[in-house]
C-alpha cells in the first residue's frame, strides 16, 4: 500500500516511499509550498481504490485503516462510543462524554495503545458513535 503525501499549497501528490524516514522541511518543486513541514508533518491523500476497499469491510485492523486515519478520517473500535481523529499532526481522542483528549496525555498508555492490536476498527460516523463526529 502506498502512502501519498500532498503539498499543503498546490495539492500535488508525492510518494512517501521516496522520502527519508526522518524527512523534514521539504518544499514542493512545483509551487515552493510545503510537502513536509519543519517538524515532519505531512498532509496525506487516500485514493478512491483504497477508500472503496475500506468501505467494503465492516471492521479492520488498525494497520488497514492507518492510511485513511492519517488522512484525517475519524476511526473507532466497534464497541467504542467515541472516536479518534488525526489532526494537525496529533491524535485527538473524542470520548463518549464529549471531551477531547490528546493521545499523548492519556493516563493509561498501555491500555490506550493495546487497542491498536485489535481487529475491530471501523470508520467513525454519526451513526455508530454516541457523540457527533466532527
């Protein structure tokens, strides 16, 4: 599976496999905009083929949903009433109580990351969450 980065300014697509793992401060050759920021953040693109694969499945592994997640699509585990979303280089955990918690501020890190190993992940929607998906 290819992960495609997108220029923040002109939306030109770049194959991330050609970038070093620790890439930072990479300009777009087309417009001079940003492909990789000074802090290593990128904007990602998910093609229609990948989107249709995701829609066909009811639940998936975190690995299968990862490219969609980093492109900004909210995801959740089947039993969760809240969801996670990747925004501005950070993971926001939206709880069933409506609170937003930064992934790095979680109180029980092992519990939080253990869910990543499960295979019951799905795209979060207003139909499968008890809170509004934004």
